[in-house]
């Protein structure tokens, strides 16, 4: 007589049905070294301005630190594998590069809807079970938990690497009071490959499997609210939101099929080849209109224009001098300062004229530092 499928088998089938490319189960205590590694990383200050990482470190260190009743973690991955080479626009100075994950719909919304759908199914299948769903906005260490659940391993770039999907996975988790059978780690590793370490344009990897967020382009263009350190600006190139370089060069990503990507993450045409001149002209209202429904909207207009000014300064394009000049009087100090730097890079003679008139009169010390060619003084923490 045929035995019914286990709840774990049915769970994985349902996850695949609703759009998840990967699903695995781990016991709540399956990643015991997470808390120790997190404490060391925070002690080094490698999290930069991401104070929320340290404020909830105890909850982040283990699933039971966040929810004592949790017994099992269901780790899930949704593919956003790109159809085109993420590095294709690297030499196009007048075009800004946006990370693949941010060119389509906001993954927070898409993944969370599917997690809730799967959680409702699970509760219906196992009445009395409690569940909580998480995608990126709670103190959950999705990568080590996903590794423990067999989705892949954390590569030398610290991102999860899957044999089938590479690193193009949005990760989510369902915590549950059910005691589910664990899948266990899948094995695998990076071997002697150091392609991701070599590709990083700003040297964000002090050692394999370690990242210093303060040097990472994704951190600098998204999480960092103030001026970008001068020594790192040239390395940013034309990246204006995030960076895909360490993922794009990973050999395992050649196995990631774009056909597996969720349709919601297909890129919007206006975000695949965005011209810097157009983005430099954005005000708050037009920024919100352009990036509605995109994860980019959370950084706001000022940070995006700051990023575009850094890219403009790296472009070597005379055509961007006029839009840069127009931002020297912007209300936002972080924009004015980046405009001063970009102008110096694009038109030294005009920069000298403007510097003489502005260096002593700007009310903001960070902007004055930019005109003097100094790193901006850090604001009080």
C-alpha cells in the first residue's frame, strides 16, 4: 500500500508550485557558530553605519534568540537570475549601473507574499502549528540558515552559492513550532577559486569568507547616508545602486538559468540602461515616480543623485558637466559635496572658478571639505 508523502515533501512541492526555486529545512539550532561570527564582525566595526545589526545582535545570533518557541526553520530561495551579463555596461560612462536584483519589482513585497501563502498552507496542513515569516527586514541570518538547510554554502564573497541557482537567490525564512525533519548541509565549496575576491573594485574582502561592508559598493551606495569616502569613489565606476561584480564572476552562476527567475523580477526597461543625465535631473517627486515599486525608492532622491554624481565624475564625459553644475546649489549637502567632486574630475578649470567662490561660504562643513579636496568629517555617531 502506497504511503502518503511526508509533510516535508509536500511542503517542498508547494514551495515550488508558488514560485520558490529552492526549499530546505533546518533545526532551529543548526547554525551554532552564527552568533560568534556575528559578534566578531560587529566588534571589528565591519558593519559600518548599519547600527541595526548591533542593536539586535542577540536576536540575530540564533532563531531562538528571536523566537524561543521555534523548532524548525524553513529556508527558501526565489531566483532572480539575469538573462544578460550584469557587467555588460561597465565601460558605458554616461549610463548608470543598477544591481540586477533592483531592476524589477521590490523583492520584499514579492517574496513576503509567497512566504505568507506557504505559511498559510503549512498551518492548514498541520493545525496548531505557529509560524512567522521573514524576508530581509527582521534580525534573521538567512545565509547561514539556508546553508544549514541544504540550499547551498556561503562562498568566499559571503553570499549563498547554490549548485543549481548560483548566487541569484532572494532568501526568505519561515520559522515554525513544528519539529520537521532537517535536510542538513548540501556540501560544496569554492575550492581555490578567488574570482570574487579579485573582481571587487573597492577591496571589500579582507580575507576569503569575510566582508568589510565599509568598502563594499552595495553598502556605500545604499546603506551609507553621508559622503562616500574619496579613496573609494573611483572604484565605484558607474555603479549607482548596488554591485554585482562578485556574483557575476562566480563560476557557479553559469548554472543559474534565467528561465527559473520569477517573472516579477524581470527588469523594467527604464532601469536597465538609465542615463546619468536624466537621473541627475530628478527632484523628489520625479524620483518617487521613477522608482515606484522598486527597492531603490528606500534610499531617497538625495542618495541616488549623490551616487549618480560619483558615477558622473568617473565618466570623463563633457556632456555631464552642465547637469553637475546645476547641482552645486542643491539643498542637500550630500548632493552639493558630490557635485563639487564630480566637477573637479570633469572640468578642472571650471572647478577652480567655482571653488574660489564657494569654499568659504557653504554652511555645511562636509561640503567645504569637498571643495578643499578633503574627506568629509564624519558626523557624530
